[in-house]
C-alpha cells in the first residue's frame, strides 16, 4: 500500500496559503505578455512603414529559424544517435561534453566569430545570414541533442534488438526504427532551439539582419514608435507560443512513445575504424565550433586587450543584479513548483503554464510588456515618473516572468525527494514543524535549490535585450558592456566581458554534464 | 509501553470507504498482526494510530489516553508512537547513527549518541553507525529504521509491511531478529502484513481484515483452528471451498463429509477445507491430476466427481494414479451460505 497521503488528506492537514501565492505567481508571469497582446490590439500604431517592418522581420526570423533549426536538428539528432547507439573512440566523454555549447548565448558566439573573421583567425568567414545560421546551429544543437538522446535512450532495447536480429544495418535501423520512435523528442528539442533563435536579438543585430527581434528595437529606438514596437512584439509572442505549443505537445507524445519501463543497456553498434573515426571527428567538431574555439579565442583576446578598469563596475553590477534577480525568481519558482505538485485540478497547473509562457516569450517582449504596465499605472496616476527605481522593478519583473520556469524543474526534483514520507517519519519521531523544516526538508532539498539558484543567476547574467531596455541610465552589466563594445565595432574590448559571461555560463552546464555522466556511470 | 485500543473507526477517501467500523485492541507489550490483502485498509489503520491522518468516526486510545476521535487528532509528534515505514524513509542526508539519534533530541549530546549506539548495537549494526542510508543493504536499512523507531522508547511501535522488500531467506532471518529485538524492548507492537506465514509466526494476536472490515480478532492458534468465516479461513492458507446443503448434521463433499452440526438440516452451507487437512493414502476415491513440489510438501491436485481440490501431502509421498482421501475434522469448517 502506498504511504503517500491522499490529496484530500494533504488539504485537510495544511493551510492553503499556497493557492494565493500561486495566483500571484501566475499574474507575475503572464501579465507582461497579456499586456503586450492587449495593447497591440487596442493601440493604433499609425505608421505606414510598420507593415513593411513587420513583413521584413517576419521573413528574416522565419528564414533564420528554418536554416538554424535545420542545422541544430541535423547536428543534435546525429550526435545523439551516435553516442547512444554506436560504439566509437571517446563516446563516453563526448556524451557529456556535447552539451557544453549551451554555455554561451548566441550573441557571445557572434562577437567571438565576428572578431575571428575580422582578424583572419576564423577558418571560414562567419558573417551575414549564413553566419548567424551557423552560430545558431552550433550553439543551440544541444537542445535537440538532449531531447533526442533521452528519446533514443528510452527506446525499448527489445525493438532495437529485434531489428538487429532481422539483419538491419545501422543506417536502416536509424531511419526505420530509432528515428521515427525519437521523432517527438527531436521535435520538442527543435522547438526549444527555434524559440531561442526567434528570441535572439544580439547575434542578429550584430550581423545586420532584419528579424522581428531587431525590428522591435528599431521601432522603439530608431523610429520612436512604442505602439509599433508593441505590435511587432505581439507577432513575435504569437510565434513563441506556437513553438511552446509544439514543444509541449511533442513532449507529451515523447513520454508516451517511451518504450519499456525496465532499463536495460542498449545494444550498441561497433563502428569500424573509418566510421568510428568520422563519428569522433563529427562530435569533436561540434564541441570545437560550439564552445572550444570561441572560448579560446575570447580568452586570447581578453588577455591581450582587456581593459580591466572598464569592466570592474559592470562585473559588480552583474553580480548584484543577477544575485538579487535570482533570489526573487527562485521564490517565485518555488511557489509555482509547490502549487503544481499540490494541484489536483487543471486550474492548479495554471502557474506552470503561465511560467512556460513567460519562458517562451523573448526578453525584449516581456520587457516591453512590463514597461507598458508601469506606463499604464503612471497614466492612472498610481505611480510617479519612470525613474531608476521603477525601471529596476520592471527589470526584476521581466527576469522573474522570463526565468521562473527554468527554476521550477530543479525545485520540483527536490520536492519529489521530499515527498517520500520523510515528513511523516520525522513527525513520528517527535519533530515539530520548525525542526522538520530546518533539519529534514531543507537539507534534503538544498542541492536542488542550489542548482536552481545557479541556473537562474547565470540566465539573468546572460540576458541581453531586456536588460538593454530596462536598465537604469548608466547602469552597465557585462552583457550590456559586451554589446555596446561590439556595436561600436570595438570587438577586441568586447572580448573580456564576453569571456566572463561565457565562463559563468559554463558552471550550470558542467553540473548538467556531470549529471549525465553520473547517471550513465550509475546505470552501467 | 501502553495498550492501543481502536474503537469503531471510520475513514473514507473521497467516496471510497476505506475503513468501516474497525475495532480491536493491542494489549500492552504484545505483538499484533494486521493481516489482509492490499486494499484492505491495514496501512491506513497504522497511519491513523500514528496520527498522520484523522479519523472520521470512532476513537483511538493509547495507554488510556484518547488521541483520535471526532474533532480530535493529537499531532503525531506528540503521541510518542514509533513507526517503521514500508520504504523505511531513512533520512538520506544523515548517517545511520544520526538517523537513530534524530528522535532523541530531548537528551544531551553525549547521552543521545550513547543511546543511538546502544540501539544500533541491539540490531547488530554498531559498526555501520557512520554509513549513509544509500550505503546500507535493504536488510540493514530495515534494522536501522527499527532502531530509530525504538530509540525514543515509544508507547507503541507500528511496522508497515516490515519484511516485504526482502528476499525469502533474508526475510525469515530478519523476522526472527526483529521479533527478538521487540521482545527485548517489551513494546506494544502492531505490524501490517499480507503474508499469513509472517502473521502466524510473529504475532501474539491476529486482526484479519478485508475491504476495510475486521473479519476476526483472535490468537493465531484460535484463528487457524476456529475461523469466523470463509474469508477468515482463506486468509491463513490455501482452502478448498464446496457449496451444498446440510443433511444429517454434515455436508457431503466428493471427498468426504464435513461436520455441520451447528447448522440446521437442509440449510445451504459453504464448506472450507484446508489443503493441509486432506490426508491422502494409496487407494481409490479420487484421481491424482498433478503433483508439484511445494517446499516440505507436495501440492497435489485431486479430482472426484468433476471437482478439483488442492491437498498438501508430505513430499515424495508414494501416490498412485488414484488415492483415498480423509478429511481431518480440525481443518474443515462449515459456514451457513
């Protein structure tokens, strides 16, 4: 018999402050996006060039999503297939190293490759449309890789063994069995990569491309047309929601297609020397172009050209902003995770859905939404002018709405460890609520909370467009500093802040990589 | 050390009635087994006694103190009742020693550590005091959980399927060791099991449950020899069931007569005959269909007049193709049907 208390019983024993917190969390996550849609529909943009700007941006974004997304799928699914179902030299190391490119945001890769191209250090010129597509493909393929790897790994060993018994070659097995079974997983990963491409501002802007994201900034700053910026944001938001929908429904199917429940080592193909060597080169190339080469290049430039005095203040600002933003977002994410776990009805999941919406929405869109809400409050006379304080408040709001979802996963993992009846045992041993919280719940959940905090800290540190829009005057962060140097074509000086962001980004990715490695070791 | 008295308790989950009018007593210092299939509500009874859930009707008394009743649920932390959970629920971030010491926070540090070590020693795990739960085997985890529950000297101790996660050899060994520890501690014990052998061997008293109701409350010997109903008889081992009418104070079955003198002549009756109460000898009367080894016995399927029964015969009995069957009266019961 199960030891878990029934939902009805949990309700009876605990007061329901969680519901209130969840409702507030929903509001915080969803309000900026709702504001954008509402204002875009109700306010007249009144500019004839608006339609052209939207059309041009939509075509640009769509082309980049198609080109970058196709590359990410080919690289990610191919690498996942190789490491899960084939044997070749270095396979075990590649399995976790392949996630490393997630450390660098696209705009950092763009600055690194642009300076490399400019200095003649790049093996091929990285510029314009294809340069951006290349950066998205090598930088974002890990999204597909992670989802596809999970899909391949969860496939029934029996189905694959049966295919081998029937004499299927590796390529036939890939095309006829493994790929169709993994398709939902690949689609979910690809949707995440496309979401990132559509939301990217820094890389597209640096390569001079017209996308919806760059159009938002052009309308806002160059044309001084806030209503138009909101309309473009609304289009971008709808695109993001489509990707979110694809990801969610594909993920649902992925778990449905998830084969047998009993874990068994998958039968791996022995590749011959040539094929095995090519597989190793393929995986190594992804890691080199996605992380190693830009990292070393930025390191070299930073050592040669860093202006340390110039980045001390941005560094401190980044730490303070990311630290306080992460703390705030963490509490929001915790409320959402607890509410979702407690939820018995569809309504209970609404904070989770709202957080997912915030995560899908591009930073610039959420920032404009939060800003508009403060603008409305000022029109209504509730707040004064948009000073530094209010703009910081809008920035924190944006971070919380954007990233709460990224914190929910790890916190939920911590809660799932707690649900195992530790609370009940502590109670029968005479521990009161405070002692249970401090000596049982907190230490057991602490590693997950720390992981969530780290992820949020780094996400905020890497964030560029919302920070650009909402930062108080003269308040530079590392991301803003890298951006402004790069905009001024001072790419050598942009290297130092870019490198710091890259290194910070490595921390959560290394944790992720280590979990992959440990799980593999534990399973073997 | 206190008695536990459960009086007419009721509990529902949503619209499902989990416990309906359940009453029994666990006398001070005795070991009581709650025996029943999954879904019989036995784990819920433990959670109610522990105070982890509230009763919807009826009362629970521990040592004469009313701890649960309509509108009253004394918090688990205030009950001084120990519990060993089915998954043991050892705190993963604490060593075995610290797990046992967790309930001893009223003591000073030195006392606490000494008491924890004493209890680990009693379950034979003193040398594992610094090991973390994930470093312990299943059997070791169970023993640490037992020491942890006993260390604060609870008024009663509750064990939820204490031996279910263990393999057969370890199970018997651990059951005996656990009983010895409990006997030494002289603590009133309630344990939940779906295994008749565990219940018969370990308990001073049985409470047989089915679908949230008590079928019978008795000493193991009495429950085995005088089952209160067909279901109560079935709970303690394999039985053969036959439906017929009473004639001349007996029910005639294809394998022999069963005494039914307490029932009226002509009344419908259900007969239960324990598999081990069928004596087989070379002869005629029933056909042997199959013989399968079953530990110390052979499980023999016999057929007569189209009816198939199961019998337990001494292993490697020389049986022919047909046998004569004798029903031992001590293992045959008639209930009105």
